[in-house]
């Protein structure tokens, strides 16, 4: 009895790890030449960049034990927001202090007058109900157009969970009068390896698991139970778990019915354009990470890899990475050279560095960033995952479960193979 796993990100590795713990042989097939998926990194000269901001946090004692085997820093999640030339502490609704008095009054009045609880039919309704029209429109609705690439009216609320802070009137008033506000971020401690980038955390998990890289699955036959890889090689399976994105997985399954294919084709995710910059001097920014609201500025979020760990940059140097979100609904319409030029102009505008201090510059794209919870997505996802269950494929991970999962939740998702394998 053997488990075959598609995708060598944390979900796939966790699946193989948990199978191994049950005494079941497991093989992971990964398309790229390195395992790690979104938790991997790349080098630009001597600068190391993760694929977008990544910190580790976990409640699961087993995952915590694994993470803590790696020497790490513990960061306090002190994020900032940049809007119209001002830096506001995060979350903005609790930290209106830097705004001019008249704007604060308008925001607070609208918070007090926010509509009573009524049926919420989309994310826009939810935002107005939580924060009032003025705060909702100025901050999260603007950010939504950048980060989710569609207006808030087109999104459901199924993904919110603890991600957005809902302040009391006292908290809003307090944060409008002083900048000495408490940190209300939903995570209290964020871990990051001292050396080697985020992927180092996964090394104890991957251990000596059988992870075969350079194996891109292109076809699955659920009746004869084989996976075919680019080049024609086949692997026959007893049990199959897949962390591949559902819109790519379904078309590769022999005999997948048209309604399932249609539902999968209508699932969509944002992509992330990463501009990675290295500087020839230390600490170009004091901000570990910050959100950018101005719609004329392409990035939604910016963070500093060298503040996560100095090991991410050569001695006396520093780095930042800008995340630009786009999608099939809002394609990226600039060339790589234009995007890097835009990033350099922002670095100057934010007062971080001069152009001649930039010694490394890179642009690349993550095709799958965040799965989008547009209206009707849950039903389309149900059709697809129901079909996978009917043919004995276990979907795992962020793009297999098609959910807004953090890495710790993908670890838990991979653990679901325990149910699949129970009794084998
Ligand atoms: C911008 C951004 C910021 C984030 N920040 C955080 C954070 O701070 N903390 C946190 O915990 N989480 C964060 N996350 C979430 C985290 O990155 C993911 O939850 C997690 O890495 C997903 O793991 P996975 O194994 O499900 O998917 P992936 O990491 O995407 O792994 C899937 C693997 O499948 C492989 N694959 C694809 N197609 C094929 C094929 N045909 N054949 C074989 N292999 C294939 C891919 O190459 C990939 O390696 C962030 C995510 C994003 C996008």
C-alpha cells in the first residue's frame, strides 16, 4: 500500500510525512527542480528573497516542535499602512491619529452611524457595517481593488475569519487621539529562520522523504490509477493526494465531466508580481512590512527580507520586496522594465534609498497567489471537490482545497491523509 502525492509544497510534504508516520510508503512528485512551493526562495546575486512575505505561526504542537528545531527569530507583527504620504499603524481603523482633524471627525462620525446589523450579501456590505462608509471606502475597499483585483461588491465574506479587526468605538476614538495604541494583530508572534530563508523550517519535515523533483504531472487516469508525467513516465498509485491547483488538476483527469470542468475553469486566483530590490547599505526601511493604499502605486504590500533576517542580504546591505497583485480580471499591463522603474521611483518617494544604492533588481511572477472568493465560488468548489472525492483523489493545500490557507493550515491539510489511509 502506497501514497502518491502531487506537489512538493508544505501540504504535499506534510501528507508524505504523516503517511510515513503511519508506516505507509509515500512518494511526492514535484514539477519544479526544488521542493518547497510557495515557501521556497530564490537568489538575486547574494540577496535571498522568499516568494512574498512569509512568517511562520502555529498552534499545532507538532508543527511548533518542527518549526522550533530551526534556529529562528521571533518577530512582533508591527505592520504599517502607507496612504497619501502618511504612515499609519496597522490596522488603520484603530490608528487614525496621523489624519487631519476634519478627516478623523468624518471617519468617526461615519463609524458611529454605521448601519445596523442587516443581511450581508457581499464583502462591501460587511465592510460598511463594520467600519462605516468613510473608513470602509477610504481604506479596505480601496485595498480590495488592489489586492483582490475586483471591487468588494464582487466578493463574499467566507474568507475573512480573524483577518480584519473589528474595533469598539473606544478603540477608534483612542487611536484617533494618540499613536500609543496597543497591537491588535491577530497573530502575536511570527517566527522566521535565522539562516537560509523560510524553507529551512521545512527541512526537518522533509527529512529523508521520497521527494522526486522535475516531475510535472500532466495526466491522471482514475480508473487504471496512474499519474503520467511530462515525458511520458507513469506512476501507478493506491492512494492519491493532490495539492495542484484545481483549475489545472481537473483538465488532466481522463473522463472528467464537462460540468466539473466548467466549475473548475471558473475558479480563479490572483497572481503576484514580485519586485525584489537589494541595496548597498543597511536598513533602508524601518518597516518589517506595510500595506499601500494609493491606487497610483502598483504594490499592495511591501516587506523587508533583510529585516526578517539579516542572513537574507550580504553584510551591510538590505532588501525589500514589493508585491503587485493582478488577475484575469485585472491583467498586469506594464512591462518588466516599467514595473522595476515604478518600484525604484517609489523607493525614492518613500525616502528609503536613492537609485544608485540599488545593487540588485528582479521581477518575477507567482501565477497562483490568493484564491478569490467571488460570489458563487463555494458552490463551484463544492462541485469540483465532490467529484474528486468520487474518484478517490484527496485534494490538499491552498490550491488543492482552494481555500485561503496559511502554511500551518496547509500542514494540517496534508495531515488529512491519515483519514484516507486509516485501515489500509
Ligand atoms: C503572498 C503570500 C503571502 C503569504 N504569507 C504567508 C505567511 O506569512 N505565513 C503563512 O503561514 N502562510 C503564508 N502564505 C500562504 C502559504 O504560502 C501557503 O499556504 C502554502 O505555502 C501553500 O502550500 P501548498 O503546499 O498548499 O501549495 P504550494 O506551495 O503552491 O505547493 C504546490 C506545489 O505543487 C507543484 N506543482 C504544481 N503543478 C504541478 C504539477 N502539474 N505536477 C507536479 N507538481 C506541481 C508546485 O510547483 C508547488 O511546489 C502566503 C501566501 C501568499 C501567496
